C-alpha cells in the first residue's frame, strides 16, 4: 500500500475504534475500502516558496510591532 497524507479531520469523522494500538490497522482498512483520499501535497519548490513567504510576512509583522 502506498504511503499517503490524509486529512486527520476526515479520518476522525469516520466511526470506528481508534486507539493507539489499533490506529494503523484501522487506517489501513479505511484506505483499502476507499474511505480516505490522499490530501494535496505541493511539490518541494512550492513548499519552499510558501515557507519563504510565511517567513517574510512574519518578519514584516514583527518589524511593524505586531500589527
């Protein structure tokens, strides 16, 4: 089974046993039954650009005194 990123809120909204011991097996069953879909994960260059934009916005906000 391929590894995929899913929305935790979507997984929580599906009824079933969710304990630390059975989480992996339960999530594998949900994926096998098609009840979870993969979330969008942007490619690395896009993630780096988003990080840069967030850092710039944070620096600008900090320099303006938290406005």
